[in-house]
């Protein structure tokens, strides 16, 4: 990822407070680790895995 793109991603993440809550960071890391396992074992199933992720719940628990 280019330096500029990384900065844009970090800004997007930080704007709604997605990096302030330790539990939220931990939850995102858990889902990312799971996705990486799926990508290694069965790449074709990654889309299904991502559809199961509770993004709305994770975002709803943000304590701004």
C-alpha cells in the first residue's frame, strides 16, 4: 500500500473513533486474523466469511 493510501485508510478509520476503543480494536484484529486464515485455507470462501462479520454491531459499539 502506498504511503498516501495508508494515510487515507488511517484517517478513515480514525475519523469516527474506530481506533479509540480497545475492545473494538481487538474485535477487528480477531476478524482480520480469521480472514487471513480463510484466505490461506480456502480463498474462494473469503467473501462468505466477510458477509458474516458483524460490522454493524462492531460499529454500533463505538464509544466516541
